[in-house]
C-alpha cells in the first residue's frame, strides 16, 4: 500500500514538473508579444503624446500583465526617485525583473541594447530604434513559437514518462 502511494506521489511530482517546464515554453511567446506591444505603446507615447519617459513607463506598467509591469514600474520609479541616467535605470530594472520572466538571454541583450539608446536621440531617431528593437523581438517571438510547437507536448510527456521510469527502477 505504501509503495502505491509513493508511486502516485512520484508520478504527480514528475508530471507536475513536466507541465511547469511546458508552461515556461508557452509563457515565452506570450511575454514577447506583450513586450512588443509595450514598445509600440512607448513609441506612441514618445511620438504623439510627447510624454516624459518616466510617465510613459508608469502608464505602461498599469497596462501590462506581470512580470513586465514590474519592469516598467521599477524603471519609472528609478527615473523619478533616484539620480541616475536612463541607461542605468533601464539596465538595473531589467536585471532586477528578468529572472521572473520566461524570456531568454537573447531577448535580454536586445532589451539591454535598446536601453542604451533610450532617451539619447530625438523623437524620430528614437522611433527608428524602437522599430529596430521590435523587428528583433519579432524574430525572437517566431523562434519562441516554433520552440513551443516543437517541444511543449514532448516536455509534458517526458515528465510523466520520467515518473514511470523512476517507479520501475525503484520497485
């Protein structure tokens, strides 16, 4: 009886692990879409609203789901509450929140490079930088969707099958 209960716990734990890994794969394209949407909204705020950067970031944090809202909230807070450059505030906020996202190192580098140009140029040059960043993020999103389609079901099945293998080896 105890062996059966232990086997059930093993199956539940490994299956849950597989589903969590698959969730990470499905969260990445969703977060990339939200990030692209945020940058498009930032472009509109800069180009047409003539909104200061800290105010635009605060508005974006209210519109976005977590964890991206945490990033823009931290960025806005750093711009208003501390004496720092836009680049430093962007990079510090990015490092602080990045581990809470499903995004990878490639997206981090794209966003870090965008932060280096943020606030340095006039509105039209800034718009070009946003469009360039959006293009890079679109490529990463296509890659994320392809990875999700390729690996999501496999990871879920692998979690369950790993549990079965573990049960067979133990008993």
